[in-house]
């Protein structure tokens, strides 16, 4: 049963839609009378998302792209394809992301740059180029999928934190500049049960290839997607979604020393998991 009809006839673009939260957002949104644009680097997995969401070809557009290398002329072509097929764009969900599991001082510059390109420069570039198309909508919206790492520093995720902090700064400023012209909302997530840790980068750029110690305690991705979809059309600028870890923002504000102590405990356990060899299963 639909939660509301605010999504009816909307054209929605989801980046990072090939797996994890992006895939679950596509599956959940497909239950509405919407048209979806799905993007990531892997076209095969995007096709899998389309199939899992039961999206007919007439209301789905697959747009493979790499946010780290995409050029203005490519986005212009993409915009033309969107307008040709759907005639408009109403909502852009910036979900694509790349994390890390490495000590800040050991992480090579190439890894820092790749994470910043994927998590910050890519979304900013895409937004700038697609904004004229988006602003033609009667109800233009941008959703930023952020993290607690965008609100405070988290050990072993230094550049990831920097990129998420930068996203908040850029889009908060842009929202003020475009006051009443576009709605920008942030979803600050705690732990979500996805494979993001497996695809995270180590200090040397290799894949982490193992789940976090806390993975089983995290919120299921399908549940998180539904929580986001409930709230996109609210007037609130920022939502924090998660289990007990989401109270870290409150703890940092009111009891910073206690918050720091909690992060150090987290770091000690997390680093212990990082130092272990990945399991064979």
C-alpha cells in the first residue's frame, strides 16, 4: 500500500543503484507510479536492479557512468536522453559512495583523491551540469545520502569523513543560494547492512574485502530505504536514521569527552578486526 501519492508521476534519478541502499531505494520506489533513472559503473548490476524492482522498460532508464571521470559533454548527452524519454527530472538522489578502512597517515594520496572524486567532486559536478534540467521541474529536489561520518570524524575513515563533511558544506550553501527554487535534504545514516565495507579501499588502494565487525547489528538496507522514502517530501532539512549509534551527534554536542572516549573504544575494536586476515567464507 502506498504511503502517499507525492511520488506519482515523478522522475527520479538514483546514483549508486547497482547494489546496497541504492538498489533498495529503487525497489521500494518502483512500487509507486514513478519513472526511475538508475546509474552506477556496472551496467549488468543495474539491469539486475531493474529486474528485482520489476521495472518495465518504459519507466526505467539505465545510465551507466563513473562519477570520478564523467565530463560535462557526457552529462549533457545524459540530460538529453532523460528529457527525450521522460520529458523532465524531479528528484536526484546522490547515493553513490566509496569508503575506506585505513589509517589516515598511511593512506596513499591516490586513495584520498579517488574517494574525494567519488564522494564529493563527482556529485558536485553532476549537480552543476544537471541543475538547469532539474530546475524546470515543478517540485525539484536533491537528496544527499550522508553518514554520521559527515558530522564528526570516525577512525579508519578519514578521507571518507572529509568527503561527507564537504558534501554538507557545499549543498547547504547551494540550498541557501537557491532559496525557494529547490529543496535539498540530507539523510545522515548510521550503520546500514550493505557490502560497502567489502568494496572499501585499504591504505594502498586494494579492496578491503571483508565486512565490518558491527555488520550484523546494522539496519537492513531495505528498512533504511523505506525510512528515507517516508521522509523525502517533508520540510525538514536533515534526518538522522540508524540504531543507537545515531545518538552520537547528540553525545558529541553535549558530552564531547564521552563521545571521544566512545570513538576510541570503537576504534580499538575496529582496528582489531582490520588487522585480522579476511575469512575464507
